[in-house]
C-alpha cells in the first residue's frame, strides 16, 4: 500500500529528480521487506518441508479402542481409524502402524523396548 502511495506522489506531485529518488527508495524498501519476510518464514518452520499424507502414520503408535481380532478401531495421533491386525490386540493395547491401505491401518502390537 505504501508503495502505491509513494508511486502516486512521485508521478503526480514531485519534480525530477526527486520522483526518481522516491521510486528507487521505495523499490529498495520493498526488496528488503520481502527478503526479511522470506527469511523469517523459513526460520520459523526450520527449513523442513511439511510432511503430509497417510505415509506420516507409518511407524506411529496408537491405542486400540476395542479388541482387534482381526478388525477394530485405533486412535493414532488423535484420529480414529479402522484397523486390521494379524495378531489379536486387546482394548487399550498399544499398536504400531505398519501399512496404510485406504482408510484402514494395518497394525501390530507395539513391542516394548
């Protein structure tokens, strides 16, 4: 907004060479402002790209909301998912996600280390 105001003032109200100086100063301020904002946004997010999608669930642990034998429901990262398991898992048992198949998570009982 300030750039537009500065350009209008430079074009309609200032005589040469002051109009050129105002436009150049405005361009320098704009470049500095954008550079600082780009640096700040990258600094804030740590330069790591955002990780999205179902692949983020692989290896995560969750809790069985009911008995999984072979199907049931689990809560992983606050979300409730349908789950399948080759081994029975009791309600409240910890599970690890191995595969994401559509809207079904294939899980196994979490191994305690």
